[in-house]
C-alpha cells in the first residue's frame, strides 16, 4: 500500500485538483531577453562551468542551479549571482537551457 492509497483511505471524499499537479511539474522560471553567459574556467587545475547574466529573481536562479545539478548529476554552487558547476558541461547545459527557452551565449574556449 503506497502513500496515495493511504491518503485515499483517510480522505475518501477528496478529489485531487489536476491544476496542482501541473503546477508542481512545470517550472515557472522567468525568461529574459539577454543571453545567459556560459563560460569555462579552470580553478586549481579543475575545470568548472560558470553561468551568469540572469536578470530574474534570485530564487528562480537558485532553482535553475539545483535543477541543472540534479540533471547532470554533478556538484556545484550558487554564489554572487553565478551558478558554478563542477566539470566542463557547457554543451549539455546550453542544450538544456535552450530547451527551456533561454538564450545562451558560449564564452571562452
């Protein structure tokens, strides 16, 4: 018996609202006109990918950082309005962002 079945037993009259489920799966990030800059650097001999230039809300950029890290299964951080991803993933990040509707510009290398 999974969680959904247990909830149905506890609340038999409740019908789930389909708009709530759609809102949870859809990411509501603010799309901008200026491109997000995707650049490659080496720090202490290790390659990193840096995303900067997002003009929306900081919370949206943090959500985007978390989504990219989980999709790519890599580490990273969010500092000073920049997303820092461990490793050289410029091509994959650019395709992911373009699928979401962002403008992306590749810088360096």
